[in-house]
C-alpha cells in the first residue's frame, strides 16, 4: 500500500498548502501559500525536513485523519485539541502516528489556522510549481471527506517527540506597518486615528484577506474611489469604499484600486491571519529601516528554529490512561497539555 | 498631495518591493513605459531580484532582503531609468486581436443600465460604444490572466461603486474609469457588471495557462444569450477568435 493520508472528515476550507508559487505576479496570479508561513516553518523544523514540504492547513478546526503506513506528524499554528486513538497529544510537537490509528483534531482554542505536517510532506501534484491550493484562483480545491493524499517517503522515520516553544501569535495584538506609495492620500489626522484605535477582526475573512471593524467612523482618503489600479502585495491595508480597512493575505489579488494606508510587515502577517473574529488588532507605523531589521531577525529566527527544539518529556500519545494518571499524581493543574508541558 | 509629482517616480512598496511609476493617470505613454521598463528589469537580471510585474502605469520588483539593500537597488533603478525615455517605447512583440462574443445586459449582466446612465448614454448607445471600441490589454492583474483593457471614450470615466457587489461570475465584463476588466474568476467587485462572456482566461491545467498578454487588442462583439450558451457548451474558447496583429 502506498503512503497516504486519509481524510475522513475535515473542516470546510481545509487545503494543501506550501510556501506558494512565486513568479506569476505578472500573469495576475499571487503567490498564495500557507496563511501562516511561520507555522509551516515550525512544522518543518519539528520534523527536521525542508520548509518546502506541503502540509494540511485547517481553518478553525481540524478533522479526523488516518494514515496507511506508520508516519511522523507535527502540529503547528492555531492550537487545537488533538488526540491519537483518544489519547491527547501536545500541539507544537512531533508525534508518531501508527498506520490505522485515528488522529482527531478539534476546534481551535485560539487563532484561526492549524497545520498538520507529515514526515516527507504531502506529495499531491504540483501545479505551476507548487502544491498549494489557490482557492481564489481555482487551483486545487478544499479537501472533500474521503480524500486520500499521497505522502512522500520520509528520510527520517522514527524521529519524533520534539517540542517547540512558540510564543502566542493567535490573539491579535500590535501589528507593525510601513508607509507605502499611497499613505500620503490619507491626512496626518486620519493616519493618527488609524494608529490610535483598536480594530476587531470581522467574521468576514479568508485566505485573500481579513476585514477590520472599528467602533468609530470609517477611514477616508483624499483620492476617493477613482485611484488607478496599482500593484498590491500581501500585507497591504486597503481602505474599501465604506471606509473599512482590509488587510490582504497570501491569496490576495495582484492589483487593486482601493487606496492603501500602509503595508503590514511580512513577519507580522501571521498574527493578522491568525486573529479570530472579535480579536483586537492595533497598528503602529515603523520606518523602513526598522522593518528591514525586523524581517532579518524573523528570517534568522526561522533559519535557527531547529536549535530551539527540545524533547517532549512525556509523550501523551503513549499515555492511554491520561486522566487517571493526573488524578494519581495530583500535582498538575490539569492544563499542562495546553501549556505545552 | 502637495507639489506636482515628478515622473518617473520610485517608491517602496511593502518592505521588500519597489514600485517605479510613470504616471498616476492612465495614458498610453505611461503604460508603454511600464511594460518596457519591466522587460528591461527582467533583461538586466540583477542579483537578489525575485520577481517583477506591471500594473497599468508602473513596474514592480520584489527582492530578497537578505542579499540586497534598498539603497543599492534604488541606485540601480535610477541609473536604468536614466538610460532612455521609456514613454516612447514600442509595444510588446507578437500582439494579437481577439474577438470575444459578449451578452450585454439581460439578467446575465444586470448593471448595464446603471452604468449607461452613469455615462450619460441610453442602453443601446452604451452597447454600441463598448462593442465598437477596440481596447488594448494594458496589464494583466488582480486575478490570474485577467486583463485591464482601455481606453474607453471619455464618457465612461465613471467611478467604482462605494459598496462591493457580491461574487460576479468568471467571464464577466465590468466597467469603471474608462476601463474594462474581463474577470477570470468569480469575485466580489466595485466595478459594474455590463456584459457576460464564456471566455476562460486562466487554464491551470494547460501548457499555456494564461491566454491574454499585455499589448493584445480585444473587441467585445455583441451576441445573444442563446448563442453564448451554445458557444459555452461547444467551444472551450467561448466563441472567441484571435489573429496576429501586423
């Protein structure tokens, strides 16, 4: 039997994602790829494999999965309750998933996008140079129940039980923004107001972008609604006709005509993508030099993620009587799994 | 905006990009300059440049922050800009003329009347005006293979809507600010939906996934809903034809 991941059930919008397909901007196709690219890198580090490996992106909640051969998995991104054959397993960690065992992943406890990585990576067909579904462009599609996804050979079988400490980026927070060519369309007073208030993430949001809601009046530019369509990049904050800011994410359009007040730093974009409806986001302008420095630090962090791995002290995947164990020990608060032990 | 802007103008876009703009109003020279300057960037092949593209009047480049600096790249951009007058560049080679059958109005394109009225035309005048104008692909953008086309007569200088229309279908012909866009995917839009075609602009499974190229010209010839339905069912090109322009 070939190595495959069987998807018994998956949340709507679950899709195969990798780092996306750069190089087609001039043809109107945005890069796409994982909404939270840091989560992709974290999964690759946990399995000590290439960051180009494709994983499953699960919006809001996970699903029920099985593998046809013994495999390694890692779970990253928005923390979700996960178990193997009923035994809780730790998030931001790597685990052994035996053939035929049932992997259950529940609703996100915070954040929006969780990721399931497999040793070797998903080996679905590459289209225009990547395996990522680009839902807005009609490349690939959300997974249907019963899907079987091929998994590439794993060069490091048995290498599991690693944990990565991940500072939370799943509850909104302050987002750094650089000015762009259209920032000047907004008066200093409007820009000041933009950075002085908190925004709630709207329920409307997907891989293309998220809409932000503010309690006050919408934002207005001097350019109005007749701006020439201009190049857009992920992170750009466009102000749509009703004055609401809309932050563009990985699957955004490549050009657009709504004026943009600035652009979120790529390293802060996972925090925007992961915010849940109702979470509060704030914006602060930084200089280009500060932004470059932040990006270089973030890239260095990603390059050295593997240095931060540490062994899982107890692998709850092997603790079938977890509840009883905690009662007997009597020394944990009962939430050590949520804390990542 | 204070003083009159100088063109061309170099600005940063995001943390890792430059936008080289040749105007803030659409014009033939600015569009030619953007296309030609992007071609020159690709030709130059500078280390650290990861991707280039164009919009209507700008060229864009994205670069690797780990191996390039803004200062060094800006310097190179200024030098390349100064090598010639980009606004007099020729159009790309191998341009084609496309004829794409289009249903104007009806329940397939419900905003024709509204757009005609905004342009100060009757419905029939609007159809006659759009279907007789040979528009050129000025850039491909927004969605895969999706053309911005222009330039329409001055009466079509109508703004976008303040609210987005939900999910206009692929193949929709929409209008605003003297331009047409032909949608390659289903999308919400601020533009008004005046025509419907059965032309597939993006074919991810094909060897040549993107059909139109900047510089191509298009006539949106008027057809009936019945004929379009027939073409949609029997012709992958939705009745569209093309010929190479001399």
